[in-house]
C-alpha cells in the first residue's frame, strides 16, 4: 500500500473518470458545494471535477496530482490523511477534516469523504470521494460557541451575585469572564470612588495575581480581597476615569497617556480600559492587557452585555453595602424607647377614655405639632395631615372608633410635609371606656426603596428574558443552519447515491452504495432530531397548540402509552417566550414520564383565559415520594425539573407537582400572558 497519493499524468482511466462525472453531477455539485475526485492506483491517475478543482485552487486546464495536493496539506495533519487513506483502501467509507493551503484564498478547512473503488471483477483499483470547503461553517460554529460561552458566563455571574457569595467572589466571576472573552493575559475590575477631597481613584475588586517573580512578591502582594488602590490619574487607568471613555492602547510604550510600569514588570504590549456607567454615574472600570493582536472597537461592542452586567453588579454591591451599614448602625444603637423611636422614625400616641393624650417627641416631629398639645380624639389629627389625606383620615378614624370585631386598624397617610406615615391604631375598651394606642412611622424611604427594589427585580427579570431570548434565537439559527444547509447537502448526496445504486453494474458496487445510502439516511435522521432538539420549529410553523399535540403524540406513541390531549389556546394571545416555556415544560414532563413513571395513560390539558396560560400533564404511573412534591426546589427530582421551574419563574410563572406513591403525577405550569410584574 502506498503511503501517499502518487502524482500522475492524465490517461485513459482519468478520462473515463471525468466522463463519469458528466451529466447531472456538475449541477448537483454546484447546488451542494461538493466536489468529487477519483484516484486509480494501478495507472496512478488522479482526476477531479471542476468543483473539486475550485476547492483545491487548481485551474480547469492545470495539471493536478495527488503529490502536489499533499504538499499543501498542513504538515501536522498529514498523518491523519495517511490513516484516512489506509482505511479507505482497506474497504471502509470514511471522512477526514484537514487544513489546506488554497492557492489564492489562504488556509482553508477541507472536509473529504471517500470509499474504495472496485473494477468489474471486484478488485480494488483506487478510491472515489467527495470534498467540501467547510471553513466558513467552522467559523460560524466558533462564533456560536463564543456567544454561548458569553451567555453562560453572564448567567453564572448573576447566580454568583444573587447567591451566597462575597464581594470579591462576585468581582472574580466578572473578571474571569472578561479575561476569557478578550483572550487577555491579565486584568482587573474595580470601583471608581471619591476621597475626602472629591478626587477620584480606582479601588480594584478583583485583579490578576501581580507578582511576576519571587523578588517582586513581597513588594507587590495581591490582597486576599482583591483590593488595591490606584490614585495616579496620569496613567492609562486614569485616562479612563478622567475621560469616561474607552481607552485602547495597542502600543502602550509610545502612548502619551501611559505612565509606565514598575521595574521588572512583564511587558505591557496592549491595553484596553472601559468605564462602567450606571445611568450617568461612573461606578467603575475594567482593564485588560496583552491580548494577541491587540484590541479594537468591535471587541468593545461584543463586550456590551458583560459591561452592563458589571455596572449593575457594582451598583448592587454598593446598595448591599449601604443596607449592611444601615443594619450595622441599627444594631449598634441603644434600644431605649426614645432612641429606638428616633432611629425607626416611629412616633406613638395614647388617648385614654377621658380624652387625655400623651405623644412621643418623635410623633411631634413627624406631625409638626407641639409636644404639649392635647389630642382628645382621633379626628383631631387631620389638621397635621396633608389636605389630600384629610377626608380619608376621617373615614379611617370613624372606622377605628366604631365598635366591631376588629381591634387593630392600619393605613398610610401623607403628613403636611409630604412624608408618608404608616398608621396603626389599637382600639381598647374596658369598664372605663374606649382608649387608643397609635403609632405613626415614617416609611417614606422604605417605600421608595421597595419601589426601587421592585424596579430592580423587573429589570433583572427583563434581562433574564432577553438572555433567554438571545439563547433561544441562537438555537433557532443553528437549527435552521443544520436543516437548511447540512440537511440539504446530505439529502443531495443521498439522491446521488441512490442514482449510483440504480446504475451499478455489479453486486459489490451496489452493496457498497446501499451501505452508504443507509448511513446517509441515518445521518439525516440524527440531524433532524438534533435540529428539533435545538429549537422546536413546530411552534413557528404550526403554533403552540398543534406543536404540543404533535409533541405528545410523537413522544408517547413510540412507548405505546395512550394519551388524551385537550387544548384550548388562543394563539394570538400567547407571546413567543411563553410558547417556548410551555413547550419546554411539556417536553420535560413527558420525558420524565417515559423515564420514571411506568404509566399507561397520560392526559394533557392546556388553556388560556386572557390572563394566564395553564398547562396540566397527568399520568397514572407509580407517582413520586411525598417529600419530593413538597420541596419547592425540586432538587431531588432531576435537573430537568429545576431548569423547567427556573425558565417558568423568569417569566413570572409557577410550577408545582401533585403526586402520591402509586397514584401518578400531575405537573401544573402557570404563566402570565401579560408583561412580567
């Protein structure tokens, strides 16, 4: 057996091979972007179709030989080529992917598949194959993988923020994501703060380990909490916070903004500094260095989601610090009544049955009243409230003064100064008459913080929704690529194989072509299943109702499980994220039934009522343990249920399970049809 393709001159066998490629083959090759080639061993002839010549970078009239092509295969992959050739010549159908030097287009990626070629006596005379340039496809796959890695990194960063992690760990997650996405050697992320004189400085939250030698380690130790302070504005760092603009320095040694590096520090070959803005506020910056090939504006645009998330994390950390400081200050206060009331901005008022009253100093402050003023009835308090609240207060006072089963009355009113007061009235009655114990608490800041927190939660939910939408769109695109391009190419090859099968003149050739056709048919089936798994195209083509019905039928009929499907869905009233969440929830529930339930009958019910979409899937299988259905995390029921619950909750919905051992499982999913609140 020869170790490489021999170079040959065209002869009778090569002309015969070229003749066999006439007819419909050039048209098929043009449609599928595949080129064909033939190697005849005994006459050392190598022929290639016009499409193959184009892929190889060889002109139509140019002499072509296997030896000349071999020289253009990347040296590190020639061993793979020889292994592939030996497998073909030993009677196998096989494929190989190689880096190939095109004459005009530079280095390309070539995918080649071949089979052994036999004469009419069944003797091996060479090989016949097809090839295709897959350079662009591999590039798209790398972009898709990079996008998915970015999305997963953002999800991990958000989980770290909302989990039980420290500030330093949150910053580390973001720095690791930035370094990975920019392919940088080292970097930092930190806050921009102001000192007592109003001057800005940088305090890092996470930074790459700086010491570059044993001698430098004592001089430049990296603190455990990642905090280092940089105050010099005349550096590349300072240029970022002074200008509030992106700083790109691909030649730092000649950049006039650079302030140099410490003696012995690793060479700074390139630098990227980006300000982190929360609204109009500069809250921090990131800096990365030594990316192969330097930095550009396109990379900055690619990092936009990471930068937005980083600014949000820093803002969240500052809010958490402020909250922690407030809680710490509260704990350090002495809890005498007046001090506690002052700290809580809580005023008290007592009105006894004789009409005498006693007010706390904080109440006098909240209402703007004289501490000595006597309040003989609840109605008299209206003079200290905002005009817009006085009528509502009179109704409240009459309700609290009227005997009833209730003894405690609560509401909120505006004071004359515009502060929001939470009022709580306790009505007491004894032999001496009716008395009142009232508290007035200033909850203005609390309500504002609650409103801000709700807005923050809504922003977080919208961000998760956008991230999920981006991920689903990417899945949809990849699924479409697999179906439209790879599927079409394989289908065209299958048609060619079946045509070859019909024209085969001997049983061995016909058998080989039949085997190839079967493999291609299985490959097409696998490709279709993969495409459907990435994105359920039935939702787009048929709607969520028919898609759910098709899912139930295809999943359960194969396992001989009876099904009952009742769908009452208004397709126009259901958004795409809700449709996809319903489909994934049904998919996961049906998968669990096949794996675990041992059921013989499954019912699916889905209805929309203009406000909610409700999906119920119930089986008659062996059921779950009670504790698994009561634990809201579903942690012991499989990762699939956890993912289903997270997807539904991000859209403002709920998932719960009703089951008893031996009595089947009922999975209920409810999703709001309107915007997330």
